[in-house]
C-alpha cells in the first residue's frame, strides 16, 4: 500500500509516533538498504519523493510505503539531519530458554545506549546465541542503541527481565550455572577454561558494576588488567569475554 503524507498532524503519522516504543526505526540509506535486502517484514517504509526515484532493491515484505514531505521526515527522525529514508519494524519478541543455550550473556541496568548497541554487534560478530537484559536497562530499541547495533539488533535473540532477581530465579530454576564478571577479584576468580555449561554470565551497570551481595553467591570471572585501571567499559569487557569463551570452548 502506498500512502502520501505531507502534514505533521496526519493521523497515521500520529499513531506511528505514539507507538514508537514498540517499534524499531532504522534510519539512513545504507542501513535501510541492508534491512530491505533481507527476508523481513517492514511495517512502514518511509521515504522522500527524491528517494522514491532511487529506492534500494526490496526483498523484504513492506506493508505500507509512505512518501512523505521533508517536515514529516523531520518529525519522525531522531537524527539532527533527517535521512531520506526510514524503515520501521515491529520489535521482535523472544522467549529465551536459558537451559537450551550453551551460554547467555546478561546485562544488569546498562544505561548507555551506545554500550548496549556495541554489545549486540559483538554478540553477532562472535556468534553468541542470546542476550538478556535486566533491571533499569536502556530500552533495546532506543535510537542510539539501534545506531550502534545496526542490523545486529535483529540477528541476536534477546529478552528483557524486569529485575536481576527475576532473571536469577529463572536461571536457578532451570539449573543453569551463574557467573559474574568484575574488574576486582574476590577470593580465587574462575578461569574461562573452568566454566561449566549451560551458563549465564552477568555484567553490571557502567558506574556501579554488580551488587556486592552477589559476589558472595556466585563465582567471579575476572578479565586480567593493569592494577592502575579501575575497570573496563562494559561493552569492551563483554566483547573480550565473548571472544575468549568462543576461542576456548566454541559454541
């Protein structure tokens, strides 16, 4: 279906924006081109009249095509300079079977959207089968998460839990090994080679890490680093550990 929208008060436009938090917006010609080349369902493909003359090749199923004015693009876009084309998809919904995965990487209350986006890209690069987020984490479809993750946000199954304790309860009910990560060792840290599967590996919030109370409950995996460095960025730490686990254990 092709629709022309020129007014910022258009009812279809207002409904789309009202529903933004349940959708993923991919902005820009290259990124949208990647999306359209896949066997996906695109809810809404939004483009300028100029872009209509050079639309990328479309393999995806597009439910609605919107040809829109520049003011409408500016209303929809989260970028300072709105692109000529935007693809809107429904948020994917997964139920992660923790016991059915060899390893799941978990993140508690990650606040920086760029960090979470990089985690998705690294997970896709290293073949991680699933991610889970818990607590007050930035929403996975935040525009900055999507810009950092690119199409990896669609490649790695993920699930969001309301709280860390709820996720831990799920893991323990399924008899999944739980491991923590941190920059400061307590007792004797677990080596990557010593990990048992299936397992859930936790990374903490950027500023505070994981709660001290957890350290007494579960084994800790520590990335060896210079004592002069307090801690590594959570996305960097996750990427290093993803690579190391794959190198030592495979998937």
